[in-house]
C-alpha cells in the first residue's frame, strides 16, 4: 500500500484535490497580499476568465515541479515536463469551454459552476496527463516543444496581466476593465 501512495501514478490523481485547493486559495491571494504586483503575476488580478486560468496553471506547474523533486529517481524528467504542459493546456481549454457554454450559450451565471469548472478542468487534465505518462511514446522533440510552449504560457500570463488585449476574455465582467486596476 505504501508503494502505491508513493508512486508517480498516484501523484497525478492526488494532484486533483490538491491543485484544486491551491487554485481556490490563489483566487484570494492578490487581495490578501494588498494587491502586490508580484502576487498578481501568479494569481487573478480581476474577474476575467483569462485571469482565472491562473488558478489552474500555476498550481499545476508547482505540483509537477514538486513531483520532480520527490520522484527524481523514479520518473523520466522529459515525459514529466511534457505531461505538466499538457495538463496546463488541457485544464485551460476545459475551463474556458465549460465557462462559455454555461454563461454564453445557456445564459447561466453561477458561482457553483465557476468553482466546478476549475475542478472539472483539473480533473480532466490530470487524468489525460496520467494516461500520456503511462502509455504515450514521446520523443525529445516533444520535450523541447513542451518547454517552449510552457515558457510561452508563463510569458503570456505575465505580459497579459499588465498589457491585456482588448478582447472579452481579458475583460473583468464586473468593472469592465482590463488587467490590473
């Protein structure tokens, strides 16, 4: 039993509730910090869907980095890195699609569904990453692409916190403003 709990495979599954908890707490971190610009890079600075994608992105990257530190001798670093980026991308896609389905297509405004979208996105992302970790044949090209894409994700989240494009996904629906305000 101990062997299963300390396995890399179990890490993916236990990552769902832990990253959900970290993401949920991160929702409040910017205000708790007194609106610190540094904290705002990693946590939502407004109520836009874009800023809320940080709730899945950074906890997921942190979770995978922690996994590398714990399982450094048990996992392939290259596959682990690929899985982290796939997990981040998947959670962002699921959250965004689910959000726009119930708000835009169905006209529903629901805090419960907002919170559930984070849990759903993280769950699907971790399960997909586990499947890829266990069964995919990956190459160094996949690794290099994942490093480039992961870096671009972090750059975009940082840049668009301060200079968001004037598109609906970046607009705070409450204040009708973009970025930090």
